C-alpha cells in the first residue's frame, strides 16, 4: 500500500496556506441560486427561486400569511334575513324553474357580497337536492 505523502500537508501552517489558496481560487462552476427562506433550525431552502428570491412554495406561504394577517374590510353577517331578495314570490309548490331562479338570485347576492361563501354553498346544496328531487319525480311519471 503506497501512500503519496505529497498530497497531504506536513504542517498546520501548510494546511492553512492550502485552505486559503482554495478559498481564494475561483469556483469552476457557479453555485445555482437558492431560495432565500430560512428554516427555524437555520438551514436554508434548497429549491430554486422563482419570484422575489423565493421558491414557489415559500412565495405562496408568504402571500397566504400576509392575506391572513390583513383584516377584512367588512364581514358578512350570516344572520341577515335574505328571504325577500332570494324568495320574492314564494309559492307552496316549487317547480324546477322556481328553484333555478332561486339559485340565480343566490349567485347575484353572492357576487354583491351580501351572502358569505359558506352560506351560499349550503343554500346551493339545498337547492340542488330539491332540483334532483324534481327530476326524479318527473322520471317516475
């Protein structure tokens, strides 16, 4: 087993000189840019940055955190009675056309910001169930 002693520095001073020369030498390949996000343990994200120096995951996280921290300009009160707007001519027997018109008015109220998305979803599910019931009843006849 032949070991080349020329490859190893013989003293700590030579080691320090070799390290200084290696640090001063230009790198052959430039290091690719990395995401600027730092984890709690101090390590850095290894993904490539896409926007504002962050990878797409951390860019989206910062946008969501900022959006969650911003208070809404107005909140929608789900206890507001919207029956005059959604059910102007309430009849005992609702036809499929009445239910479709109700869903259309619900969409208008949602776009105006008078109905919360959660409440609109619930009302839409109820309307869809009623429509499906009418369709099933029409097939049986």
